[in-house]
C-alpha cells in the first residue's frame, strides 16, 4: 500500500453504509414487530409459562386429579386442558381448579373420559 489509500476499500465501505442506511429507512414503514412489541411478546410468553405451571401445581394439589393424565397449555392467558380422566367429575374439577389460578382468562376444557 506504500502509504497510499486504496480506493476500493473506501468504495466498498461507502456502499455498505448506504445499504445499512437504506435498510434502516425501509424498516420504518414495515409491519415488523418493534422492540417494545417483542418485549411484550416475551413477557406474555413468560406469563403463560407461569400460568401453565400454576395450573399444573393446582391440579397436583387436588387428590381427585392426576397431573400426569392432564396436559396443560396456555396462550395469552387462555388455558387448554387435554388428556384423559376417569370421570365426568374429574373433567369438571380440572376446569374449576384451572380457573382459580391467577392470570387465567378462560379455560378450554378438551378433557375426555377414559
């Protein structure tokens, strides 16, 4: 290089900076989630995981129910119960127990009798 600047490096760097700038501007009008939306989604997923754990713990405390027979999934505070239980009373009890957990908005009871 002998102390001289190689213009090819500057041209490539300039083109890269231009692309980054245009990419940032193009993102301004996009429908991509913003950082705050992403953080909200992460917090919501964390809340859903906590609700699921709470429902499983509540089912475990109920002597009438077997947590191993009941699958619990939560999305946006809506709890879905699925699996097989031994009686209609157990179907109703599982839904009642799930509704007592803080953060549960509603319960979708898809439990079936064995």
